[in-house]
C-alpha cells in the first residue's frame, strides 16, 4: 500500500511542529510528510516587538527551516500558487503539481497595508523585520511630541502586541528622559482597548495611571501623511507626530486565489476538530483559520498537536485521543519596567491576568531564548 501523502503548507510554528509530531507518530511506510515553505526560513515573530527599542536584532530571530525539521520530513522551498481540492493537488510556482491525501493549511496571515489609504506612506509598525528596523530609526530620532498607537483592523496576529508596545514605549521614553515631552494616545476600533473584556478591564486603569490616552470606536479610514492626520469611519480625526499602527491582516494569497477563504481570506475551520468546513481531508492551523481565538504562535502550538493526532489516528485506524481543540492559549504581556503578566484562557474560560511582576517578564525572556529548542521540535 502506498504511503499516505501529507502536505503541510507553511513553515511557521504550526506547520513545523505539526510536521515533526507526525514524523514521530508515523513510519515512512505509513506516510510521506512534506512541508512547503516559500522562504526556507523560520522566523520567531514575537521577537520583532523588541527590535524598535534596540533590545533585539532581526538576525537573531531566524533559523533554517531545514534544521528545525525531522529528517523524516521533506522540505520544498517554493511558492504555492493554487490548491485544487477536487484533484487533491498543490500547484507550485515552478510548475509542479504536488498530490496530497491530507493537507494542512498553515499559511499564516499577510499584511495588507493597502486596505487603508495612506498607511504605507504614513504609518510605522513592527510586524516585519524591515518595518521594525524602520521604526527603530524613527524612535531614535524622536525628541518629543504626540505618538499615536493604533489597530487598523481586526483580526491581527499577536493581539496583545500593540498593548505591549505601548507599555514598553512608555518605559523607554522614561529611560530616555522624554516621557514628559511626549503625549501617547492609543486607538482601538472596538468598544474597549482590547478584544477580551477581562484584559481590557485590566489594561485600562494601567493606561490611566501612566498618562496614556485611549480612544475607542476609532476605525481608521484614511491617513494623510502630509497633514499627519488620521480620519476614522466614525467621523473623528486625530493628529500625530509619530504613528505606530498595526496594519490590516488578511489570509494568505494562495487561500484566496484557490477560493478556500472567506471575505478576508481566512479558512473556514471547525473550532474543535480543526477540519476545513468544506473539505474533510483539509485541516487549518494558526493564523490561517477563521477560529474565534488569538492569531498567535501559542494557538498554533496547541492546535498542531490536535491536527497531528487526528491525521495519525486516521492513517493508523486508531481511536482518537486528544483530538479536540478547546481554544487554549497561553501568552505573556510585557508591561514595561522589567515586568509582565500572563494570559491563560480557552473558549469557555476568559483570562484573569495577575498583577505585573518581574517573574513573568523573566519567564517571557527565557521562553524567547529557548523557543528554538522546545516548540518547533515538539519538546513542549
């Protein structure tokens, strides 16, 4: 009997971990596992948060995808241009048509700054290595004025990141003697500063204590780089000297072009089984899905275990165990001044962050270093 063909699109947290777990669970006679990555590089994206402050370098946040994958896993460094669920083939940019029996879509999200007129010309952000370095130069040159931090659209990856940036900015400006010369404003497109109510209730008083202004129901419509003015759909406007804004996010182009995504390009996915709602042999992981959970490495980490268990059990005709995702996420929020807090939650249990402490900051700092040895390889 021919080996079951498992193809994983994407070499991020979910794709890499899922491939390595499947390599442990299945023999070469049972399955051939292929990861398709358009770059061949694995990037630890949470580290970009620290680059604008000079606390991290982008080159320290990348590794070879090949070195993180089991020898049992085949790596193709190529761009996927189409997915055909009827013929069960992936069409690659080099002309190959790769067959699959089970497909895991772990393509992440793509930045879509073009969705907001003026964004590319006016806004800074830290959602890529290049952008984070550009923001570093802007912060080094900043000597006082009005810094506006905002979220252009929901959803976006690593939801606490703009809050973390705001707290770290407040701390950095204090360290540089510029806080008294700087007004900080935070813009949110919804009815509170964060999507999860318990976290918003936790953060809002901290903003007030630190003199950080917040404006809710501010959905950015346009940005004028000449007048440095942001206009909202609600009819409000705000001026800035430096604008740091999370760009709009959309699903991967290959998902959109293949007709598998919703209106924003996210793959409709069952929230517990992680199976595509349209195709039973396609699974969704991480940012690529439309799940009602954080687009984060943590979510992808826990989801990858479920997907690997389900695929392996089906191939081996075994009873399913640990086969339903409950929305579990664990992450940290930097609060500045060498302190942090922690979020632990799932679909049915909201997070209740503990008081900021050096302990959680230390935990996050250590995790940032040991990630490479623990998460992609499936040690944790």
